[in-house]
C-alpha cells in the first residue's frame, strides 16, 4: 500500500471514529460542511481526492483540530492508526 493511501486511511479512520462519538450521520456532516451527502460518501470511501481546505472543514464540522504534522518517516509498521 502506498504511503499516501496509508495516511489517507488513518485520517479517515479518525473521522469515522469522531462521527461515531458525536452520533453524527453522513447527512449531518454534509449539512455542517454545506456539501452534498453523496460527496461525503465519496470522501469517506476514498473515491475522491480532497484538499487541505476540505480536510480542515471536516475537522471543524467534527470539532477536531486539524494540524498536519510533518516529521521524519517512520517504518510502515509505526504509522498512526
């Protein structure tokens, strides 16, 4: 699996976990972000590339901080879940 895919998967797992914590549906998230529910479905299934701006909007809608961290690469086994 490519590093970009692994990072994207880890990010989306965090988004899904937070949605569950808040009891937020895809429809609720779409309303918070002022986008369509089908777009949220595509994002959550990694069927669309999205920008840092969209990632920040996701985080804001879910009351999460979004500060991408850049650091020296670790082994693939040590990537965050």
